[in-house]
C-alpha cells in the first residue's frame, strides 16, 4: 500500500505555497511524469513538457561535467552525480533532486515558496512507495499510477491547507 501520510508537520512560519509543476525525468532524459501542482501553474502542452524535460536533463549533464571542482566520483550529499540543483529566474524557482539511480525530481515554484527541497524528498518517498513497489510498473516508462497521483495531490493539499510545512 502507498504511504499517503509523510513526515510533515505544520508550522505557522510559512504563509502560502506557490508550487507550479512537478516533473520526473528518467536517467535517459525522458519525461516520465508531469503534473501541475497549483492553480497558478501555466498551461503547457505535452510537447513542451517533453522538450523541457529533455532540455533540463541535457543541461544537468553539461553542468555536472563543466563544474570547475569536478573530481573523480564527485557526488552530492545523497550519492547522486553533481549537476543543477536550483535555478532562480524572474518569478520562478526550479529545484531538482536527483536520486542515486539518476531519476530527477524537478519542481517549479514561485519565489519565496519555503521547503521546496523537503517536499521534493517527500515526493520521492511517495514515488518509491506507490510506483517502485508496484509489480506492474516498468522502470524508465511513463508513470500511470492513480495511487501516486492521488498521493502527490494529497501531499500538496496538506501543505497548502497547513499554511506550510517543515520537517520534524
């Protein structure tokens, strides 16, 4: 069964969440999941989602290779290869969490949205619980799990209703 309740506890410090989109990119650069996370998320066509996923994957790989401090076996704190972790632009934050297997979880949000990294990790937990434990899911293929989708929706809804969340 999918673990819908994750380790989030509410705080009053955070006012409003501004999550826009969630993208999951497989280790080959293919977009395997995308979902708007809020009412402010811009409407984007399927082809644009696919193009953004593969473009981000390529830029992530280039950034990992171009890093001036690149050492053999250079890894981030979670054991994944280095690369782009965050991009801030006018009116947008893009945050990436890459797993050891090369799967990238990417969230776009409005500036000032707190705890983006923590929410990304919670989505990874939901991914592991809802999709990786499903014997009918094929790795590297698009995620078509209603259980995962409802778990992500539930997480975002709890975060929005709770006036923000922080790790315990």
